[in-house]
C-alpha cells in the first residue's frame, strides 16, 4: 500500500491525474484485500474525486465498481447497488 500511495503522490506532483487516480484506486484495492474496507472506501472516494477533476469517466466507472464490490462483500447491498447504478449511468 505504501508503494501505491507513494506513486499516487508522485503522479500528483507531476500533474498526472490519471496516474494519480489509478495508484489511489490500487491503494484502495490493497486495503480491501487486507480486510480494511473503510480505508479502501476512503481511497476509492479520493480516486473518484481525481477522476472527476480529470473527466476520466472510464476510470470513475472502474472505481465505483471496486467500491460497490467492497460494500457488497461487507453486506451493504443497498449502497453497493446504488454505486453500480451510478457507474452504469456515467
């Protein structure tokens, strides 16, 4: 996770929004795999914010999908369905 976070910061310093968002989403994936769902969702929210700023709709869809899967795995099926619907609407 530290490497992904470091990469996100490096991309941010370089102004590379797509790279920053991907690295941030990857950090979220690492948190999710380690069972830290809240930390994962924070990373996904951060990634989504960068993707919106960069007009990266495809990346935003992927991030929403990842967040939905974490919610679903945690038993939060209604928020997961809302995230999936939002991703489809983009």
